[in-house]
């Protein structure tokens, strides 16, 4: 199944009709999207992978039922990811920002020049602490906005709220995030 | 954000940053909001850099996929099974519908068998006869059905006349005699007014077809009269003198029979014939058919 065909799958019920090859393509399409979302919020490779796998496992379990199968597939997946992330955040230590920096530096040091590494280091060093002062809803919005390259309309669909509410949320999230980032940086 | 120009401008600035524009260039475009937006857009730029640095490991993706497919194989009905089940359900549904329709249709046919021209279910009776005629296995079977239907039409007209009803009818019967303005067809008086359309040469002693209106006084006023023609198709099985056997049906020829294409034993032929009062078929045409 091509990327185009994967996007044709709009609701959970349609996932049930996919054959094995189509399920592979479905997974390959959504795994990076979910992983990037989770990592943006948690900053940890291991947790991001585990949560992404959990989202897919929950999907299979949910498809075995009969209710709610008309829901938008993207909205359902990111909603599950959001819940798992927030559950994880309750027990997460404050050292995850440094954790990400270490992982990033280790993985990319051979390919990136020193200036780029430094820039990324600065980004990560201040971004995650600044994000942590925001509400869960604001973090959710910013994670969708910056990791998925979505329009406001698409984010409204994923979050299951009106475009008007998304705009209002955006203003609050960006302002709070900017203020927090400014203080920390 | 909606109507607030400041919020609209902020959204535009974020979009420009996301499309790759430089932070300073973006801020220069909106000097009024520059100071307010700078920390926000710096944070946005940092968040974008952070997001861009996130890349899932290929090994993790493959491992996740294996787990996903393994879990799915035990929980999701794949299309082939699901499709077979759906096809089976549709087949059962169609079979039941077909059965109900057949039962309903044959019930209607049974009820309509006693209907007369003008009755509500009479078209059903005609349809069932048409279907039966067209599904007859051979030419002689179709010919026998034509005889049967001719008899039925006669009885229907007799019923209508006995009830004194006025109704358009089509029937065929023996032409016993002809007088000016009145003929006797199948023991029924048929009035032939001047405006009756008489097709071809009509001969007594043969079957004729009549289209007309039954009259309460017990007569039929004819609109159109013509010789009743029967058709027969098949192989010539015997031919002796004026006697021919085609598909087990005997046909005789007369001096007026037109033979076309040198038909003989073994030929595949089409026969158009008249029927005498005694039931003999007198061929008008015997034509070889090339298939």
C-alpha cells in the first residue's frame, strides 16, 4: 500500500479491512509520526518507542470491539499517544532533557558539524523545560504543530475540537511557551 | 485567534518560520509586533529545531512492526475471510429474495389464471404464457402451446359475452361461414362493419385471428381480421408428396405453398402455415434456413 493508499484509511473500521501488506504500510506510515510526537513531549528514546508500540497494540485491541470504529484514525492514534504520554509524565524525572541531549549527540556527532550540534543542544536544552510549564492540552497542540507539519484545520480534526478553539489554544500555547523559553534561555 | 490582527499576524509569522524563512526577516516585516513576537518566535524556532532532530531508529520501527503484525494476526479478520463471509451472506440474502419473489410470482400466476381481459391481473396471465412459450424446448412444443392458448382465448371471450361485458379482445378460431357484415368464428358471431380492417385473403374452413370489442348483445364487433398463422422451425424429417414432417409435426403443402431454397429431408426450415378447421397445418411457406 502506498502512502496515498494509507491516507485513504480514514477511520478505524477501514483498518480492519486491510490485508497484511497494507497493515505493514499502515504501520510504517504512522510509526514515525507517533514516535516524533511522543519524543517531542518526553524526550526519551526508550519511552517513545515503548509508547508508540503500546498505541499500536491498543489499536488492535480496540478493533476487536464494535464501538467507536467510525472515529478518525489519526485522531484516535494521537489521542491514545497523548494519554500514554501524560501517564508517563507523572512518573518521569526532570533529567530527561539532558537524557535527550546525550542521545542526540551520540547519534549524530559523526554526521553533524560542531556548530549544528551546539545549536541543537541549545534548542533541546531550553525547549523541554519551557514546554513543561504548559498545560497538557497546550503541549499536545505544540507537539502536533511542530512534529507533524499540520495545518490548523488538520490539528482541529486530530484534537476533535473546532478550528476556533484551536486558534485560541494556539495563542495561549505560543505566548506561554515564548515567555517560559525567554525566562529559561 | 480569529479577528484579532495581532493573533493573525502571529500565526502568519509562525507559518513563515515553518516554511524556512529567517527569524529576523520575519520580524522586520512586522515592526509593530517585533518586540512582542521575538521571544515567541525564538521559542518556535527552537521547538522546530528540536522536532527536526527527532528520528525514529529503523530497527525500532521494524521491531514495532513485527509486534504489530503478530498481534493483529490473532485479532483482526483479514479481508479474505471477511469477504468470503460477506459473499456467503449476500448469496443467502439473494437466494431468499429470489425464492420469495418466485413464490409471489407463481401465486399471482395461479390467481391470474382465471382472469379475463380487462381484469387487473390479466397482464400477469399473459406474461406467464409468454414466458412458458419462450422457454418451450422445441418447435412442436411451442405449436401445442399456441393451440392451447387459442382455446383459452376462445373461452375467455365466451365468458365475457355471457357476462354481457364490453371489452377489447384478441382471439383465434375456426371461420365457419361468412355473410355480408357477419362471420361465425369459433361458434361466435363476429360483426364486420365497413371500417373493419381485413388483412389478406380470408378463407372459410381455416383459423382466423380477430381483434374486436365484445358487445353486451352477445356479439363481437371486429376491428381487424386476418388469417391465423403458425410458425414452425426445425429439420425436415420426412417428405412424401404433399406431406412433410418437421420436428414431429405434419404439414401439408398446396398449390399455393411457396417453397424457397429447395427444402428437402434434412433441411433446416422455417414454415409458416394456416390451420384448417380439421386441425391440419397447410403450409404457406417452407423456406430453408442457413444457420
